[in-house]
């Protein structure tokens, strides 16, 4: 299912199995850099599994098998010659639970640019760290304590640090798997605001259980049910005028 946009990342006929169990059944979806896409649907419908196919995070699950075509700027991300470390820098991920490294705030952000050779010297590295923290809306809160441990920050700050860490390696796509589910409403609002500011710079795909959040942060929404993509379209249409009965039942709270 696609509506016109500049495709940054494209998934065609994707199937995923965990052992004998099929978790994703023939899903095709494209994502552009000019909008945020929400993946919604009841628990266990395959949102996270599908999200993880977009940067090969399922490679880390031995029982998982992925079939189909997924391309980033037309390049097959499952090609044997694809460098997965490089791919995960281009398609960054933010997880449900903030997971900063047990290192300083500075090092959390500097680590990626350093291993990917993005800074020629210490000054440039410092500039990348500052720019990433600014873009993640965290700079003012941490600029005087960059050597403190990232794990000493509040949950919401840790999540923004993880976003800064993803941004630091200049990604093209940012995947977010329920990034606010461990956060209080104020920290959630800050992340939502941040998603809004990052829109247009990166293709952003967010899995969320929270339909109000999907309506607030995304311009496109995909509704999944039992491993299949039921409906995809402009977020405003999905929430006000869904074409499928199952979408309507879900958004009106009849199941989920
Ligand atoms: N590592 C795994 N091994 C085996 N089965 C798995 C694994 N991860 C997910 N599954 C199964 O695949 C299906 C899809 O799970 P997935 O986590 O992708 O759904 P989801 O829509 O993201 O759910 P939730 O909203 O509860 O996080 C479920 O039936 C789940 O039990």
C-alpha cells in the first residue's frame, strides 16, 4: 500500500517467521523523509517485528527469518555485502526503555562518530556532540555536566540522550519502538515535540500503543492486525475516516 512520496526506505512483500510461527505476512510499506509514520495495532500484531526488519535488528534473534525486499535509497539492505554496522548507523533505532551506555554523557554521543570516523579531531568531535545534543533538545540541561554518567539522567533525559546518540552518526532513518512507554507525561511531551522538530530531516517510523500519540506526531499511519497490514494512509484519514472495519473497530476501542 503506498501513497506518493519520496521513498527513503521501502519494504516490499515482507514475511517474518519465528521458527514455524509467521509473525509478518506479506507487508509492503514505503517511508519518506518528509513525514513521520506511526505503526499501530493491537499487542502482538507484529509492529515491532516489522520495525526491526528495517535495520536488520531481527538478525540478532536466531529463530527469526525474514523474506522480502527492503531497500534504502534503492539499495538492498539484506544483500550479503551490506555492512550491518553501517546500516544501523544509517537506520538508527531508539528503544522502549532508554539504554544509554554506562559511560559519560559526552561519550554516549561521541562513541558512534568516533567508530565511524566522522570527526577528524577532538574539536570536530566536540562539535558533533554539541550539535547532536542541541538537536535532541538536551544541550542546555547537560552542557555543564558532560562528564557525568548518562545513566544518572532522568528517564526522559536518557531517552533524549539515546536520540542524540542516534543523530550523531547522521542517520537517514530513525526507528522508534514505543519510545515514550517508560516515560511520564511531561517527558513524553518533550519527546513528541522533538519528533516534530526532527521531521523532514530524517524518515521517522514510530511504533506506538497510544493512538493519541500517533495522531499528534505522525502524518502517515499504518494499522497492523495479526501480522498483516490492514490499512495505510494519511493519519487524519485513518483516525477520522478509516476504510476498513477492523481499523474502525480498533480506533474506536472495540479491541486492542
Ligand atoms: N523473539 C521472538 N521469538 C518468538 N516469537 C516472537 C519474538 N518476538 C515476537 N514474537 C511473536 O511475534 C508476534 C509479533 O510480536 P511483536 O512484538 O512484533 O508484536 P507487537 O505488535 O510489537 O506487540 P506489542 O505491541 O505487544 O509490543 C507475537 O505473536 C510475538 O509473540
